[in-house]
C-alpha cells in the first residue's frame, strides 16, 4: 500500500470517527450548559468557592470573572514555578527563572502552551501535574464558557444576563473535559504512551526522561492546549508511539471544536445553522491539508523534519490540524517544512484559528466572523443587517470588529518590533525569507494562542519572553472581552421575525460568503508579510 493511499485511509477513518460522535457529543454538551441541575460534586465546589449557582451575570460581570480567574491562575502558576526547588519530584531542577516563569504562566493560562524551555530538564512532575495540567483543563473550559455565553446572547431576548461564568467553568471541566480526558488517558496508555513518576529510564546506557505522560497528553490534545511533557512533543515516542496513537490524538484535537457546531445548532433551535459553520470549517481545513500535504510530498527533502513512523501524510494531517485549531502540538519539525508547507501552517493561524479553531475559541471566532459577513451582506443589499433574528447595529459591529482585529494588530506590531531589533538576528537560525517566517510564525502562534513553533528561532532572552507573553495575553483577552460585550448587546435585543428580505444563513450562499470573508480578511491583512516570508521562500 502506498503512503498516499494509507494517508487517505487515515483521513477517512478520522472523518468517520468524528461523524459518529458529532451528534451525541454535541447534543450532550448542549444539555450540560442548558441544565438547571447541579451535581453533588458541583454543589460542594460552589459552597467552597462561595458561589451562588442560581445567579445570573451581566456581560461585564462575566468578563470580570474570566479576567480575574485567569489573573489568579497566572499568579499561582508563576509562584509554583518559582518555588519548584522545594516541591517533591523536582529532581534537582530548581526554580524556573523569572522571565521564563512569567512566559510559561501566561502561556498555559491563555491556552497557548508556548514553551520556551526544555520540559524534561526544567519542569518537575509536581509543576507539570499541579500547575500546567490544571491549566490545560480550566483554560479550555474558559474558552468553552465564553462561546456558550455568546450563544446565549443570540438566543435570549430582552435580558442583560448571560449565565454564570463559575457554573459554566465547573461544568465544562467536570462534565466534559475531565471524563473524556480520563477515558482517553487509559486508551493512550494502551497504545504505548508512557505513564510514570520516575525521572527517567536507562536505555543502552543513556538516560531517557519519563513522566506521567498519558494523563497529560490526553488533555493536552482534548483541550487544544499543545504543551508537551517532553521537548519533542508529539514527535516523541513516549508521547506518540505509533500510527494509532497519532490518529487518536488528532481525533482528540478536533472532537470538541467540531462537535460544538452541533451544540450551537441545538441551543439556537436550528441545527442547520451549526451545519453551515461546520461546512465552512471543513472546506478550509481540507483545502489547507491539501496544500501542506502536496507541498511536503513534492519538496526537495520530503522526509526532513518528519518521524519515519508517521511519514508525510500523517505529519501533514497532524500539522494542519494542530495549526487550524489552537493546539500547537507537533509530531514533526515545522521549521523543516517546505516554504509552501510551512506557509500553510502559518496561514492556518492567520485565518484566526476558526477552521475549526480551539475549544470554544473556534466557535465564538467563527460566529463573530458570521456577524461581520452579515453586516457586509446588509451593506451590499441596502438592508439593516441581522443574524439569527438580532439586529447588527453600531455597537454589535464595533465589538465584532475589535474581536477580529485584535489578533492582527498584536501580531504585526510584535513581529515588526522584533524584526527591527538587532538582537533578533542572533536568535534566528536562518537568514532572509525563512528567518522572517520564523519571526512571523512565533508572533502568530503567540497572538493566536496556538503555541507551536518553527523552532528555528531562540526565544529565551528577556525581550522574547516578555513580548510573546504580552502578545498571548492581549491575543486571548481582548477578543474575549469584545465577544462578551457583543453577547450582552445581542441578549438585550428583541428578536425580529424572518421576512422575505432576510438573507438565509443556512444555505450554500451564506456558507460561500462566510468562507470568502474569512479568506479576504486574512489576505488583506497578511499578504504583504507572507509575500516577504513563506511566499518568497517558496518561489526561490
């Protein structure tokens, strides 16, 4: 069997698996967030945290809760790293340096999981499990909570309440992420993923690091986090030993972002709305997979940077999936990809990671883009734009625009300043167009909360630690605040009836308009930078 046929078989099996769980899992998540009942464990959590689970919050209060919770998470994770030397299972690795601790704390709290360090020589097991893994769960739950708040804004009428952030956070963690991650941790152990509290094992006279990998690998992929327990990430045989574990990890990355479109359709009472969003995500995901796969299969050194146990098809599939979501895990070296292949992974992030995007972030990002699309369509036909019965006025469009433009602004400013600094040249492993691609990729990964890297750039100095950390925070929280403001504004409106002049949002016309808007925004914003980086490299 050729590698192409085997690769197509893997894609087919992946899509079949997602199709089988799409309806039950999507509807289950809708029931989780719509339920009026609280489990005993949840009630204990609310009692300890002094939270009234029956209370409802305005968008401003909801946003304050998100920011406050995340800020406390950054502080606690920073402190945990700084006192690592007194914690068990530190293996003498000592306290993490201040700059690196700050960057890592912001990275994991924002669901970015950018790693400017070698995990097996810097982080002990206690920090990994009690710090980083905890954030893998709750940062994913935060993204899902914000997405659900926006959906409620579209479904509620004449109210200023969007639900309760603390309830949404607890339910997303305890009812969705924790049980699914626990199940697949066992599955990954069965495929050969390591699970050990030892510092390492000796193989042929060499010490090879080990860790409690499987339990962290499952939530790393399920929560679209991406931070590896070992430096080689999912290219390491202890994290991703074979083709089956590779396919399972790709499935975990996609299952929540894909199924949330069903959750959206169920919650708004029209599942065709979710199918349209899913079709747009699928078209762009498939198109970029084709670009990356073909580029890598026809490169001058096609196997450079790729694990032989995966080959080109599985590496292209993993790279496309991890950059189309906000995961950032890698099973190959993106820096060794061809100019066009590496450019494809970069473009995935520049789309805004809504194809299908991260857990929660993908859904609310594509909904914001749908609102922008309806606004543009309204201008073309001379009608007041509306989406799902809600009028799109100045306040709604302004909030949507801020959400969409935050990432490009943060990315281009950060990358521009870095490119001008003399010290950046010393941090690059490659000159010219590829060097610029390394800079663009780093800031795109941080600003989009992706976390993957070309790995051809050294980012351990204070400038990169601080600037990338700031980009992660701004790229995460500016859109969240704008989305919650948008949700609050929509919730206060009365739904308007559908008329003959209303543009349908469940057919191929709207899907085409939405796809075009996503591509157009990315193209107009980033083509100049791409032309100087990956496009120029591909043409050389």
